[in-house]
């Protein structure tokens, strides 16, 4: 039997259960569908192979792991956004504008060119880690490292003031 036919049978047999597991963990229908689809895309691409007789266990474990990975990623994104909000928070709109201008000036003078691009793509353009990684030709982990470094520099600089 051809690989695509095997995957099609696995999809028909396990998709509903995989989706239920993902929905239980994530609580979001579209995100759950994306997780399950990503697993089948990885199988279809040939990057992953399964041992005969372990298909169901492999698929359900993959769903769980991918869901937990997405939840961790969302947590990290929220933490970084909170750090930016902490740096820029103020009750006075004029002070906020001044602080944002100070941050822009600091970013322009203190970060590498790549860090500046990544910082602006994330916080000005609202790009996702995946979009930034694709645009820069780096991994999502590298995007996170650049953003984390930039935010730490900004936080330390403005704590001193």
C-alpha cells in the first residue's frame, strides 16, 4: 500500500480522537485543527516514520506534545509582552509617548541590525515568531533569543534611569 493511502487511513481512523484531545488541552477549535494537521503534514513529508502497531499511541502522544509546546510558546509570548508593557507603562499619555521615543532611540543605538528588525517586526508590525523566523531565515528559538536579549537590555537600561 502506498504511503499516502496509509496516511489517509490513519487520518480517517484517528482524526476525530486526535482533535478531541487537542481541544481538551487547548480549548480552541482552530488551534486544535492546526495541531492535528501539522502532525499529518510531518508524516506526509516523510520527516517522521512510525513503527507498525504504534500508530495510535504515536499520534495521540504527538497531539499532546504539540499542544503543550504551543501552550508554552503562548506563555513565553505573554511574558515578553508583559515585559514591554512594564517598561512602557505610565498613567500619563505624554510620558508614554516620551518613553516610547526613548525606547526607539535606545533600540536604534544599542541593538544589532538583526535585533532591531526582529524587535520591530514583533512589537511594531505584530508578526508572529514563525513569520519573523521565515523572514530572517532563522529558527523560532533564535527569534526568542534575540527578543529576550533586546528586552533585557531595554529593561536594564530603563531601570537605571
